[in-house]
C-alpha cells in the first residue's frame, strides 16, 4: 500500500510541476503582452486590440495551472496558532478533517466547472472583442481544479495515516 501511495504522490508531484511550468510560461507571456500593450498605447498611440480580454483568459490559466503546485509545496497560507499546540495525533486529525472539507468543496467546483464547459459548448459563448470561445479556458480551469483535488486527496490520506498511526 505504501508503494502505491508513493507512486501516486510522485505522479501528482510531476503533473503539478509540469502544470506549474506551463502556468509560469503563460504568466511570462502575459507580462510581455501587457508591456507591448502599454508601449503601443502610450508611444505608438495604437494599443493591442483585445489585450484586456486575453489577460482575463490567461489569468484563469495561470491561477488554475499553478494551484496544485502551490499545494504540493505547502505554499498556501496556514494559520496554526492554536492547532500547533495540540498533540501530533490531534493535529493530524484536524488536518485530515480540513483537507477533506477542502477536497469536497473543490470537487464541487470542479464538477460545476465541467457542467459549465458543457453549457458553453452548446451555447457557443465567445468573447466580445476577439470572438475567442470561452470553453477552452474553462477546460483549463477544470484540469487545474481536478489536479488540485488529487493533491488534496493525497494530503488527506497522509493526514489520515498520521492520525491513525500508533
């Protein structure tokens, strides 16, 4: 069982790292797009048409693709003033409970995002200026949230194993 858990953790680590690198690359592209738009707007009097729309879409990709990596690296904010004073088993139990709650909430978000992608495919919803379909970006959100759910699932089982350890 430990071998399966370690293999699952390695796969999650690899997938979240790749996803993170893609997200950072998109962030770099956003930076260049913003700089080019500002340069065009103020120096050439010709801004990039649809740059604001692209920034909105790309920001969804950046956040959703880097969320899982942040969770793997334990980079999210944790306030443990009270919990850190508890015994290890109690800390692990509280960690398991809060991770399970987070997993449930993120699973609902992922499920609803899948439903939203399906509705957007049927409706053909596109952006106002560039007429870019919205469903691919929501699909990226679904991928990022599903990966985050897998990280939370891994963390839940780690907390649970610590809580039941003798």
